[in-house]
């Protein structure tokens, strides 16, 4: 992880925001009273979604099970539409 001192970050904030959006790598902002991490909005939203899904009991296991299900064992999209449309 790239580390940038807060006084340098003040001068380069636009460049740092662009950098973290382009490469999806967080940047550690090193301050005098503590540190902070700069992440892209897209990455932040992904982190929030992951935390939310982990908070639902059984969700992670269900996602893993679904990912391990062979495609031929899945219901095709047209069948689902037929079921939903009655």
C-alpha cells in the first residue's frame, strides 16, 4: 500500500483520488494524530456490500453453494420468467 504524508496529500489530492480510482489500490494517508485510508468510491461500495452480505446468516454459504452448482443443474432464465409471469 502506498503511504503518503498528509501534508503532501493536501497538495496532490486530485492526483491521489485519480490514482486510487484508476488502480483500485488504497492509499494510506499518514497524519500527525493518526492515519486514514483513501479508497475509491467503487471499492468502498464493494466493501460495504461484502460486509452487509456477511451480516446475513447463511448468505455466504448460499453464495458459495450457488457458485459451485454446475450450470446444467440451474434453471434457465426463460423458465424463471415464465414462473414469475404466471
